[in-house]
C-alpha cells in the first residue's frame, strides 16, 4: 500500500499533495508502469483521509495521463520516460502559487476553495468533449461563442435567475475586463460613462486606459445616488445592484425602478448590470436581476464563472438587448471569440447536465459555514467590543467596521507586519478624503477556517 506523510503537505490541499507524491513516484519509476494503484476506499482508509480526497487526486492524475483506468478493475500507472536522477525530493516539490508567502491569512484575495472544485466531474466532461465533439473543436466558432454554451447559459438563467433571454443575445468572452472593453467599443467613446464610487477599481482603470469620458457617482444606503445620476450628463451607468463591491449594498427595488425610469428617458441611455457574485446569497430568495424587470431593453447584463467555478476559468458573458444584437454584428462581428471551443463545450456540458447548479448549491452551503465561523469568532472573541459587521448576507465578502484611532494606512501596514493582508474601503474610493475610516473588507472564500481565531486575535491586538 502506498504510504505518504500527510503532515508534510505544507500549505497544499491534501489531494494536491497526494497528486504530487504519486506523480513523482510514477515519474521516478517507484511506481512501475501498469502497476495497479490502491482502490480509492482502501487508500483513503490507509491514509485516514476522505474518499473524495483520493478521488480528486486520481482525477488530476488521470486528466494529465499519469494514470489510466480500466472499467471495474481500477487505476493503473501509465508508462512514462524516467526522470533524470537530479529530480528533487518529494519534500521539495511545491505547487506554484501567486500568493505572497509573507501572509499567513489573506482577506483581500477572493479565491475559490480549491478542495471544493469538482475535478472528477469536470475532467469527465473534458474527456467526453474530446471523444464526442472532435469536428466542432477544430471548426471556426461563431464570434459570439459556441451556440451549445450560449443555450446552456440561457436555460440556466431562466431556471435560476428568472431571466428570459435567447442564446442569440449572449456574447462569450475571456473575463469581465474583456467584456468591459467590448461594450465600450459597441456603445462608443462619445458616450459619457458613470461608475460607482467606491467601486471596483479595474472598471475605472479600463475606461481611463481607453480614453473614455467617465464620471464617479457616490452611493447612499439604497445604491447609486439618483440625485448625482441626474445631475451628471451620463449616458451609461455601470453598476452592481445585486451585491455592490466593495460596500456590499443591495440596491433597493425602489432605486432599481428609478434607475430604469432614468434610462427610459433617452434612447441612448443604458445600464450595465455587473452581477458578479449574486449566486451566493445566504438569507432569503435570490435578488431579481435588473435585467429581469427591464421591459424596455435598457439593461446590458454581465456575469462571470470566476466566482462560481474558478478565477482560472476565464469565461464571462454579456447579454445584450435584442435591438443591439444587429448593431453588435455590424460593428464588432469581425472579432473572434476569445475563449477556446474546448473550454466552452466542457462548460456547456457541465451546465446542461445539472452539475453547475449542484456545485453552486454545494458551495453556497460551504461558504455559509465558513462565513458563520468567521462571524462567530469575531462576535465572541477579542474583537467583539471593537467591531461591527455589515452586509454579510450576500456575496463572498462582508464589511468589518473597527473602533480604532489608527489611519487606514497604519491599519493595513500593522496588519501586514503580523502576516494579515487586509484592504480598507477608502482604497476603493476616488475621493479618499471623504471615505469612512477603519472599514475593512473581509473576503473569506479562500480563507482556512482553522487559522481564523489566531488571525482575529492578531487583528484585535493591532487596534488595541
């Protein structure tokens, strides 16, 4: 029976560590070609880990060709060329990470839980695509993206978000930043754009880099300020009404109606609705999209799979009003789709077979447990008298207001010195002087719950 010391995994998830160990042993010949690997259940019992952990490790090895399977017989090592003797020992093998090693907890990174990614299901869809769709994979795809994926997205949005859209309205692109730029070309640089302040810094950075004419508009408790919207000369509003970043505000239904009324006053006005993490709501029903209550085709809807599946999966999409489709084809029809057909067909299968909805439901439960653990530590620990929590019922971050005399710069700097990475609301404000101080964003999706108590102790020590 293969035996590996789980204590040597370091910061890696267990299944990644086991994947590394087995891959290393296969490459060095310690596991012989065509040698049978332990069954998932026996291997899990031997190492005192879950069967799912072994399954995820095997799925990775299978997808990369290090092992192969035989029906009803199990998994076997593939025949490979031997690695040279200079190959480093297993203790030195590390997964490449972009995370700054000086931090032991990062409340800025909105990463997805790697251990929860459905590797086995995803890899199975990949294999099916390769065997069932070879001709389509090599054919030129429509510039709006693979029809199969657009139909899967339309069906999912109808059942999950109550949105009635056709595949013809959907455009697939590599990341929301690309979609922002594409919409800018479609709507034109002569239009005046408005962005939320505070807001997602990349949006304004993209508009600025494209030399677009844009405005900053502040928020109140109900969402983007209608007074400022009407005082501005904006044609296009770029907002995230279901869960604003970074404040977490959910735009009220009254404000949504006011926004739609504003857009209807001029044929050249549109609202870009960025619905980036609306799938994760922990209290009450999902907030209806602005697009679903828009009866005059004034809303352009954007969403991404980065939050629900993985940031590495650079697939986003935009939904255009029907009357803009022909304009898009005439003006931008020469652009090729920026996402490979292989990824699109794989995702389409994943959605159409119901795996995506199951994954969201599973992740919502997992993130709720993580959020509740974090909130419980804050409200019962050393920070209980020095903090207040807001906007915790939607999305994958909440607001933590601290009672401290420290400036935001001092707070971020002192946290860094003890290994905690945080960001403050003021860092997302165009006008930082008027921003509320000591308001910290807590992104918890990628945080290890075991280190939360220690992190909160250190944060409490800083402000004390």
